C-alpha cells in the first residue's frame, strides 16, 4: 500500500514541508535535467530557452502527480489540483525559460550549473504556489508531535 511505503517518512518529515518538496523535487529535477541535457546534446544549435521549456512542460505533469502523492496529500481531488496547477507550471515555465535565457547569455561557460541554480530558485517559488493555491495545504499535527519521544 502506498501509505505504508511512506509511513516511516510521514513520522519524521511533515507533509507539505519544504524538505519533503525538496526530496520529491530532487527526483523531478533529475528527470528534467537528464532530459534537458539530452536535448542540449542532440540539438546544440537550438535556443536553450525552447529546450528548457519543452522539458519543463513535459516534466511538470510528472511533478504534479509526484507532489500529490509524496509531498502533499489527496485532500483535494485531481479534478481540482490538475487544472489549478496549470497556471502555476505555465507561469514557472515562462519565468524559468526567461531566466535560463538570461543566465545562458550571462554565463555561457556555466550553462549546466546555471540550469541547476535556476531549477532551485524556481523550485522554491513552485513549492510556495503549489502549497498555497493548488493543494491549499494546511499543516495538521505532525506524526512525531503526536508521539513525543519517551
């Protein structure tokens, strides 16, 4: 059962927390970065912003379901969270594509490093927007607070 797989973690790291988002985001970012790097190698003459945007859009759908299952919870239905996540991922797609374009022209020899920095900054922005607007997450008693150490 899915809840049993995350029960150990649920007791230690609160759902909706930035730490939990970072763990899931690490997975999502790895998938994104591998895809983006692959496109950079295959289409080296293409605009880096377009390659970034393509990967961002595709992995955004994956990220929604990863964060629904792992980071937040299922209190809100998919009928609510999927459509409300579209403006979040859409605005972050545009914003992160603009910033990677600027970073690639400002630091052309450090493109991959700047890509990681861009992912981290936009990751925090997305966490906040997903928490507030999409999942409308409110903290409940943390499992470790319910059973204090003896």
